[in-house]
C-alpha cells in the first residue's frame, strides 16, 4: 500500500509539472525507475524532475542515479544533464559534474546519458545534519545549447549499501 501511495503521489506531481506525462513508472523502497516525456527544456538549466522517493539517508550508503535525456522536438543543438541531491551536486567530476553531448539536429532523437552517485557518509561529513536521517530530495537538471523544445526523461535511482 505504501508503494502504491508513493507511486500515486509521484504521478500526481508529474501531472502538476505541466505537459509532462509518465510513460512507465516503477517505485520500490530503495529504487525507482521512470520514463517520462513532454518536459520543456531550453538553454537555461532547469529542474526537469524533483522528487523525494528515495529513503531517508543512512550511513554506509551510496545513492546512484542513471539518467537519459532524449530530444523529442528534434531541434536541440546540445543536451546537458546533471543531478543534485539535497542541494549538493552529485559526482562525478571535480567542478563540471555534467553529462553533455552535441546534437546534429538533422538526425532525430539526440540523447545524453549520465550515471551520477553520492556517498552519503562523505556528504554528511562535508555538510553535517543534511543527509543522514534526512529525506533525500533529488533534482534532475537539464538544458540545451541555444534552442528550446521538449525531452523524454528516463531515470533509475538506487540507494545501496557500500
């Protein structure tokens, strides 16, 4: 029942996001997967999806997020995606922390994908009181090079023991 309520709440949030619609969604206690389409995207970095479906932060855990953005409007000149957990950019990367690709808008369905992770113990050490025992809020942020359009977002999240 709890999983159903969580999934229903996530789908209602998606409906509140405007034209975005869920094509498929799966929510479990320590993981979730979803494919969603119709997200408006442009040159300014924008939160495409934000949610609390992850469990509260626990010691000796790593959160992993896999993301694929697909240009639905077929006019993007570039796609960029990155993730933020409780306000802190997730790894990899020392300063850039984004996955990006150049697109040839003569070819349909340009894609960018990235795998991001966060070691909750390290994040808690750097920002005490922010991760362990607290709800984990994930944001997926994306943008194009200079054009606007819509994207399909495929995401999988997992919270795992180290």
